[in-house]
């Protein structure tokens, strides 16, 4: 037996006044007429999305951030990203000396 929204005589199956009996959307419900996307704008945060990268980290570093993750409830990859972001924002430089 079909759910009510999939029945041909259901008001959800076709838009008001449509007698063809065809579904407008794949789920069988018509788009509401009051939805107006003409003044919509693109997502302003789309340019700030994260980019996936492959990086090799030693086990100690991963364990450190995973333990911090358990303490804070923030995913460890997010913590690594926040730390790197803070380093970049503050202009932190790595102090390396080769012997």
C-alpha cells in the first residue's frame, strides 16, 4: 500500500489545479509557490571552505591531539587545524638548528 503522498488523488501529489497527475518533485510533493529564490545570493563562506590534504604526522603528534580531543570534545583534526591557523595568524616561526 502506498503512503498518502504517493497516491494520485492526494493533494501532495500534484500542485493545486494540475490535473495531469504527475509528480513535480521526485518525492511526490510540489514546490510551494511562495518560495522565491530570485533575490538569493551565493554562500559568502564558500571561499572559506576547507581543502582536503594528505599529510604525514608522527604517532606522538597524533596521540597528543587525540588526547586533547578527548578532553575538549573537539575532533582532533579540527584541533590540528586550529593550532596551525593560530601559528599562521601570529607569524610563529619554527626554531630549527642543525648540529
